[in-house]
């Protein structure tokens, strides 16, 4: 991709639609039946903005599925900006080429593939592009009780041109939780591997209540846009599973019945386990920095330090339940000045996800964060049943 001369990372402009987003990057669905979304960002006291964000509502053309990510750049904008434009494409490609592969493995391979592409980009630029970025991603996947998407095959049996709703016969039953007592799995590492005005404008007419015409059909149906884009609407018997993956110190925090549950892991030089990994590889940690340079121990890019600063993500898998209220994704510009539980408490009573993200941003700035700040808030709604 071609980069502009601006030192600021550029995320794709946020646009909005009444309901159907048709997989368009950074397009908000104003009347979505299962989630509401808010994004806020500011360069803070820094001279340049090196954060980027991306999201796809109804990811992979499945109603209620979603991809959300923040990329916090360092040593330049290029890695973060590139990831903001392309990471979701790599994930989609991995999903399509490995349909039976566990999602944590898919995320792991996606991180490594993206990391490799950034390294090649550095080589092709003769070292002029040498930046890196931390990353936090959330993939909200719609599944049956076997962890598959059998409803897609069911929906595909019905012609989009038929006059009926494309009703199928395959219903997935509700499955057991993939987490322990509602808490995410331990996220054990997989070894194999100012912007405010335009954002406020896109969210100005955001509705936090699903319209009566936006109800989920049951069982699965197929909807086709005037452009011929197909959207699968899963049956109500499916479950929502949240897969989080991160490299670095960007963080994801779930609010479950008012309690903050961290779904990511801070990869910092001050972490004993990470420091041991680096020293075992022949590096060192000085004043909390890898080889005295980088404060994070995992990132995408940073090809000159890739022997020590790896791109392997930490992953968690959490089945959402009625107690799950919202998810906060944010870079360390927020987490440097507020802990998980106070952040959840600050916005728990706010039903407007955009207002919640703006309040967290304002808190970071008013508490003198020294970094760029990007915040995404995803508030979960219960699917609306047809009468």
C-alpha cells in the first residue's frame, strides 16, 4: 500500500449504515440487533498519531459476527496504519482456507503472517520502514454447539432469489461454556507461533435500540443486498464466542455482570516470564526495555528485533452469556492511567457505546496520559426474537 507523507497513522474513515454494512471496513450499523459500537481516539500530548483502528460489523457476511482491533504504533506510523487497513483481510483469508482449524490457531497464524508481511515491507523499503505496533484484536464469532458454523451450509441450500425467507431445517443447540465459570481460559500462549470530529459525525445518529425490522430470524436465513452481497442470519440457537488475541500491551477487558475480566496479557519487559524468554534467546532487558530499546516484548513489525520481540499472540476464548455487558479495547494510553475495574465502573451505566468510548478517552487525557489514546467499546445486546 502507498503511504502518505503525513507522520500520522491514518485509519479508514468511519461511515454508517442503517443496518447492513456488507463487510465494509469501519462501517457502523446504526440499528444492529446484537451490538452497538463506539470509537474514540486522540494523539494526546504526542506530536504525531501512531495508533490505528479497524472493525468490520457482520464480519464474513454473518449477522452478529464482528472483528474489532487497535494497533498502537511505535518508531513510525507504517506498521499500525498497514495493520489497520489489512489485518482483517489476513484473518478472513485464514478462516476461508482453514475452515476446520481452531480459531485460536487461526489467530496465531494470522498474527505470524501479518508479522512476516511487515518484515518483508521493511526489507523492500531498504530499512526506511522499520516501525512496529502492538495489537489487540477481538473476533466475535457465531457458532453452533460444536464450535462450527453449520447454519451457513444450511442457509446455502436456499436460493437467495427465492420468494420465501430461505428457512432451513438445521438448528444448532446451545452448548456448554467454553470458559471456566464464565472466566476466559488462561489464554495459554500458542507455541507455534484530531480524529474526533469525523468519528463523532459518523456516530451522531447512532441508535442504541434495535429497530423492529432488525430482528433475527430463526432458523437461518439469507439476505441479499441490491449489490448482490449475501448476509447469513444465524438461528437464535447459536452461541456467541469472543476470541481475543494480543501482542504487546494493548488490552481487552470484558464487563461481566459489573466485574472487569481481562482477556489479554500485557507483554512488557518488566514481566518476569517475558524477560526470561528474551534472555534465553540471547537478549537482555535493561530498565524494563528489550535490549534497552523497546518497552514491549511482543509486537507486529520491529523486524530488526524480531529475534527477541516476537509476534506470537496471547489468546483467550470466552463464550458470551447474558451477564456480559460490553468489551473495552484500548491501547496503553488509556491503561497507563486507569485500571481495568475503574474503567468498567466509569462507563457501565452508559448505554451509548460511542459516549462510553469518548468518556474513557476524556479520562485518559484529563489524567495526563503521555501517549496516543484509542478506545473501542462494543456493547452487547440480546438478539431480538421474532414474534
